[in-house]
C-alpha cells in the first residue's frame, strides 16, 4: 500500500513540476492553426445578439448629430470649463450629482431584492451627505470603503426579464432603448433634479432649470472623462452600429450584475 | 479487499492529480499575466522613452500573449471561410495592425493604475478567463481577459493566448463581429479593408 502512495506522491510532484514550466518552455513548434475547425470551436461563444432596430434610419442621423455636437459644442465647452476649474472641484461636482441620485439607486436595489446593496447605498448617502459635506466628497468610498451600486429602473425592468425593445439614440444623451428611455420617467420622481413642480422639495422645477442642471452635470462629466469617447470612436468602422452594440452589451452586463 | 483499497487510492490520487494540474495551470497563467503587466508598467513609467518608442515596446511585450490572428478570423464570422487566400492574408494583416494601434493609443491614458486578478474561470479545458480590476484612485474598471490554449503551440507565442477582452461587459471581439457583419450587408470585403486601412 505504502508503495502505491509513494508512487503517487512522486507522480504528483514530478508532473506538477512539468506543468509549472509550461509557460516558460522554449517555443519549438510553429504550426499555423488556421484550421476552420478551430474557428468552429469558438462559434458558441461568438454568437452576437441581433438588436431590434426598426428606427435605424433616425438613429443614424441622430448619431451623426451627437457626434458633431460632441466635436463642436460639448468638447470645446468642457475644455474651457476644465481650464477654469481645478480637477478636484470638478470631481466634487461629480460626487454631488452622484450623491443626489441616491434615491434612484436605493429604490431600484430594493425592487431587485438587493437589500444589502440598498443598505450600503443608505450608508453611503448618510456618510457622504454629512462628513462628505452635502455629497461634495466621497469619504464613504475613500475612507469606509463602501462601494456604490448603481441601479436604475431600466435595470430593474431588465432584471425581471423585460427586453430592451427598439434601440433609440437620444439627442445629446446618446444610445438608449425603449425600456431604458421610458424608465427615465419613473426614475425622475426619485431625484431632486426634475422638470416639474413636485409636492416635495427639488433642486429644479422647470424644464429650463432641469436642462441647465443636466447640461452642467454632463459637461462636468466629459471634463473628467476626456478622450474616453474619442478613444472609443477610433475603433469604429461604422459609428452607429458600433455605439449601439457597445450600449446594449454594457446594459446586459449591468442587468446581470 | 486489498484491491478495493488500491482502486480507491488510485481514484483519489487521480482526482487530486487532475485538480492539482488545473489549479497549477491557472496560477501559472495568472503569474505570467501579472508579470507581463508589470513589464508594461515599467515601460509606461520610463520617462526617458519617446512616445512612439514606448508604444512600440509595449506592443512588443504584449504581442506574444495575444492571438491577434485568431481575433481577425473570428471577427468575420462565417464570412471568413468565403474569402480567397490573398484576402485572408490581407485582412489579417490589417486587423492585427489596427489592434496594435488601438491598444497603444488606449495605453496612453494609463496613469497610476493597478491591475488585480479577482477571479479565474475555466469554462473548458482549453479556455481560461482572468477577471481583473483596473483600479485607479476614483474608479474600478472590470476587464476580462479571455485566453485559449491552441492545440499546437504557435511560433514566438505563449502557451495561453488572449482571444478576447471584455471591458465592463463589452467584448471587443463581439463588437467587431457585429459592426463588420452590418458593414458587409451593404458593402464588400474590399470596402471593409479600405475602411480598416484608413483607421490606422
């Protein structure tokens, strides 16, 4: 019996030793692996979901409009803005907006049964609103290491199996779909930045104020994430389907999380 | 009775042996991947290098880890098989060039970030996915590197090769598959190759 064990131990040691060398081994073979059969072994992974796109004509036009708006308006404005304000100030503005959207994240985490996350979101809100000076800083993350859990109503619907529906490119805001676009309405009741008079206090009350606040948030965001869109755009052969696909893949992932 | 023990220990031994091999392969790949990342960080932080020189060095370091050729083929899906050999070669060349360009342009944005492997998945014997976080001061970006192990090792390539990268759930390869497919519905492969060559 002992002999068997010893033999096994030797085998184990010997063979695991070999395998650990695998990566450093000198390259000996140089065989082209262009066999189609190899490609077939990837086919199940590489299946791309067809996106329902009856509005592609409009979407294409809106994508070009947004792209132009980025180059000729949003980018120059955000560059000027970032020259005026130090990055730490802009980061605080970003934190402030993120903090104010807490009710959206809180409610949608609960709606998806993610109670622990909504509790963490509450902790973040309390910490950042008090110690973080009305949300200008994010000590919840930097000091207490509590991560944010972004959820919106579009994700909640997706969580319960609602599909995206037709893809829609929104003016300036970019790619979306019917589910996510329609979800902006219920979510608007959960923020302090909205376009209507409410029975409770909100930061903005009219469409003009709403657009002003949103534009400020957007310009601030672009100033902090400069080049992100440009770098992404570089890899597009055809911009519209490229951005559409990235959006839908990203949303699918967020819904699964 | 003894023979039952023998069989039992044999099976037990086999089990631990195979488990050991799998775990070993994963940790080796992780180690190798992180050492490559460290090499890239050293190049990025080397202030003496000019930008072009630096990017060329980064691409040179990473090329043995990426299966750009396979990515090129997969990006065309079934259309690949219909291409003539000359078109195949030309397409691969253009695609690989574009990939390298794209990678080195993205690495420019790299500043004081850290890479952590948070999970390793092995859905098949010859596939390993390293799920990593790119951690900066403000953000955490989930990037998945998908590796495959070719049946026969390729010249000047590693054992395990990256065939897809997923950034925040967006697969580079799938995005290309989708956009090329749509492009080819109305245009020819020559037009696609023209578009690719204009990009780089």
